C-alpha cells in the first residue's frame, strides 16, 4: 500500500510545485505590469513637464519679442516727437534771434576770427541723476560760437529794453533807485529789468507805469546760460569721452536798454587752470568783439577735427549755421 501511495504523493507534490510556480509567475507578471505602468506614467509625466516647459519658454520668448518691439516702437515715436518738437522750437526761435545773429557775426568779423556760428540750437540733454530716464524736454540755446580751435562759447541773448541791472543793486548805481524794490533779497546771481508800461486808467486815459522784473537764483540769465553750457558740454561728448572739456558762456543784452553791470563781469576771467570762472555779461557789439577777441587769443591753436565734430553735431540738430572767416562746413 505504501508503494501505491508514492506515485500519488509525487503527483501531488508536482501539482503543488506547479501551483506555486503559477502563483509566482502571475505575481511576477503583475509586478512587471505595475513597474511598466509606473515607468510609462513617469515617462508621460516627464514628457508633459518638458512640453509644458517648452511652451512656457516659447511664450516667454514671444512676450520678450513683443516687449522689445513695443519698446522699439515707443523709442521711434519718442524720437519723432522730439524731432518735431525741436523743429517747432527752431522755427519759433529763429525769428527772435536773427537780429542778434547779425550783431554777433559783425563782432566776429571785426575780431577777425574763424569758425562757425550756430543759432537756435535745440537738443535733448543727456539726463543725469533722477532725470536719467526722462527725455521729455528739449533744451534751447540762442547762439553757439565755435572757434577754429574747437573752443565753444554759448551766448544767451536778452532783447531787454528800459534799464537793466545785472549783478548790481539799483541803489549802487544811484540812490534814486533805492526804492524800486527790496534789495535785501538780492543775493547771488540776479538781473533786474525796469521798463515803461502803458496802461489805461478808469477814464480811458493813457498812463505810464514803471514795471520791475526780477530774475534771481536759478532764473538769473547768468545761471541759466551756465546750465545750458553744462548741458551742451554733456551733449557734445561722445561715448568715448571725446568732446569739449569746457564751454565758455555769455549773456548778451542786445536790446536798447541802459545796462549796468559789474566791471569784472564784462569779460570772462580765468582760473589758474585756464577755465572760465564767470559768465561774461556784455551789452553791445563792441564789448562782444572784445570778448570774442580775448577767447580767440587764449585758444589760438587750430583743431579742425574738434571744430568739425562740434559743428557737424550742432548742424545735425537743425541749428542755423553760418561759417566765419576761412572756416568751411565739413562735408556730410
């Protein structure tokens, strides 16, 4: 009987082994399917992440491109606006400067100097500090005289009439002027114009009144022209730092006013370094001729390259440019 059970026991053992193998195989298949599914899920996630990142990069690049196009368009529009503004100022300002232009040219001819006179120079200043991104205004200079040495003189023209006190208190000229205004506030740079004004009284009869105008501090003509000279110096300096290192300035009272100016202010004095210490204030063609002659003597060495660079840039801004003496405009 024992011998009869042996085959059944072997068969039963084999069946058990087969069952175990089947179970193990099924578990392995299930694990493989799970692992494959996990791998496919990870792959799908990675592909999705890459596609999303690619879309984001493409969108960012497209947005950056659109922003640059918009900035370029805005800059182009700003340039057109500035150019039109400059042309408007040039058209308006030239009408007022023709008389003083003729006087300056006559003074330069009498002084026998060579160079160019640029009238009604309009430019956008190179902003600094808090205004570094502000290009919303244009500066206007009445006249810029460029000597053949490349030296530059900025001339602020004042067509004032009546009586003018520049840097001098009225009472210092004559005690009768002491009641024109409160002189205690006159410190630093200032200019005063006293002129006659016709008015009608209640009976429609003409009366003559004295009108007193005071420009002091930052509005004083000498302060204004020095500011414009500094702005022009920065404008004329290129990216490599080449340009006029110093620009002289002058206030020219070209009207028919009786002008009272401190004697030391009638010509530009120089410091030990050769730089102008003050802004010259001149009141007629003769004083202007003396000033131009003095500057031409101090800056006598010709520098055609520097002169051409300055004149070319100013003429490019639309300034009305006239050559003086033997100097000729540089070719475009």
